[in-house]
C-alpha cells in the first residue's frame, strides 16, 4: 500500500426529514448569509426548496437564490453566481440538488475568493481556499456530497474538466433517501452506474497488496448490484434507496481509494461524450466502461478475473484468466443493460464521425494536455479512438 493522507471532515445528517436541519447546520458551520443554488426545478416541484428555506428562516439565516443549474453544469452560471455572491456578501453556499448543482456550488465557492478566473482551477490549479459549502442531496450518483472534486463544462469549446481541493469538500451534507424517490428510473439507473464506475476506477490499480480497499470496493459493488434492481422495480423502496445513497458517498469520498493508484480512464473518455451530446454522465459510463475494460484488461488480466469472480460470481478459470475476465466484463454490461442503461453509441445518441475530435480533446484538452492519458494503463489518441470504436 502507498503512503497517503486522508482528510474528509464532512458532517453527514442521514435519514428521513433531515433537511429540516439545514438552517441549524449552516449556523453550526458559520454561515450568516447563504446562496441557495439549485437546478432545473425538481426541488421546487417537490417542495424541498420551500422546506429548506423555512429551515433557514427558522435559524435566522439570510438567503438569496440562484436556480438553473443544468446537468453537466456550465461555466456561464458559475460566473453569474460568483458576481452575485460578491455583490450580496454571501458567506456560505448551500447546494440543493444533484451532483451538477453541488459542483456548480463548489465552483462558485472557490471563485468568489479568487482574484483570477475560476477556470484556472479546471486547468490544473489546486483549490486551496473557498467559501464553505453545504449540500442537500437529491440523487445518489456523483458522490460530490463527500468529494473534494467539481466537474464543470466551459461553454467556449464545450470542455468538460474537473478541479479538486479539500477546501471544496462540503462542510455538511444532508442525505435523506426519501428525496430520491421522485427520480425518473433512467436517472436512478444512471446514478447507480456512476457509483459502480467510481468503484471500478479505484479497483483498477497498479499498487500491490491493497486487500482492505479491494474488499471494501467489492462489497460496495455487490451492494449496488443487489439494491439497484429493487429501486428500479419499486421507486419507493426506502431501505434500498438508503443503501444506495450511502454507497454513493462511500464510493467517491476516497475512503476506498487511498493508498492505491487509480484509473479514471473511463471517466476521461466519458466526459467527452457528456460534453458533446449532453447525455447523463452515468449513461455515458455504461457505454464506456465495458469498452475500456476489454481494451485494457491485458495489462493485468488477473485483476479483471478477480473482480469477475468475487463480484460477478464467475468461476475462476486458472488456466484461462482471460475467459474469466471477459465473462466479468460481460456481466457488468448485462447488468447496466438490465437496469435500462444504453450499451452502445447508437443507444446513447453518439455519432461515429465525432470520434476523432472527441479522442483528440480527450488527450490534448484545449492544447494543455500531453497527448497521453495516464491511469491503469497509458493510452494515446489512437488507443482512445480504438476504444470509442469498440462502443459502436
Ligand atoms: O435539475 P433538476 O430539475 O434538479 O433535475 C435533475 C437533473 O435533470 C434530476 N434530479 C435530481 N434529483 C432529482 C431529480 N429529478 C427528480 N427528483 C429528484 N430527487 O436529475 C437530473 C440529473 O441531475 P445531476 O445533478 O446532473 O446528476 P448527477 O448527480 O448524476 O450529477 C452529474 C454531474 O456530476 C459530475 C458529472 O460529470 C455530471 O456533470 N460528476 C461529479 C463528480 C464529483 N464532483 O465528484 C464525480 C463524478 O464522476 C461526475 O463526473
Ligand atoms: Zn462519475
């Protein structure tokens, strides 16, 4: 296992009705004037926004609002949010919604206290300072409620990029599984696929002797495979929703990724799909993961055989590990298909003619990239083209 530091001080309030604590939690973490940030309206329709506002008022916290965050959140609204917070002297950002709303909130939080262009952070500068952020989560998916990351799309060139720093880890996150019951099945499934991807991206490591985190990851994927079909069948299965919601947090706050190298190839390749076609990130991952895994598995076929055996129950064929590994990848593909996810370019609405451009941006970004993608394996533009072609 590699050396590591791990600092994840988010305060979690989990369970039914916990959103009524929003006001007292903002107060506990020093907020006096809040920007409530939200998406396209699901939190208005469900009444959640009104309940959160009532809780803030009850605690004597002033607030202003900024809605309109789109899935795959855009830089334009971030600039608007930064200006608004400076003008109104906001000292706390409260995200009410999914990963997109949380990521937009984190970007605003970092941008308000930074003299330069917030996009600098999305070109590699580490975030060291930000306004405090709290979240009321409405979808189990991105894991942004416990992560030090934010992913934003710059409209100019539709570049989708991530930024990181412990300063943007939420101070608190309210996780009420009931709030996820209004999700359309497609979004529930896309969220579940993203959670599984966050686990696979960590499982694919070049670090030896990481049994503890291997076993944590395997356990979490097993739980996801057990619980997800239950909520697809019955959206009101509270206990399954609760298990998925906590798995989503555990999958991405890095508690099962410490001390080991990680992959993130599937995410890098998928981000070009959601930037180009505005598809749900999890749906893009459903198409991307099997192609990436088949392409890279020979780098360490034993690792793919191990997850095939331990998670998907494929008998271990010691004399032909490749067969076991491939059966595991097929089991993953069958699973995402069974919950309603797309499994190829056509089902995603992606087009073959866009492959060269996406592969180029994936490897070179806006010109600052090295042309190589480093993860479980090292890939160049031709490899990425070949992977996209496998998705056809
Ligand atoms: O905008 P509203 O109206 O709220 O609707 C949203 C949106 O259309 C809807 N929704 C959310 N909760 C709902 C609901 N509809 C009904 N009932 C509810 N309870 O679902 C749609 C998707 O929401 P979004 O926030 O986009 O979903 P998700 O949490 O999957 O976030 C995706 C974004 O997170 C990024 C992705 O790339 C993508 O941009 N990621 C962020 C990460 C991070 N910060 O650590 C890591 C991830 O790997 C990921 O890249
Ligand atoms: Zn993801």
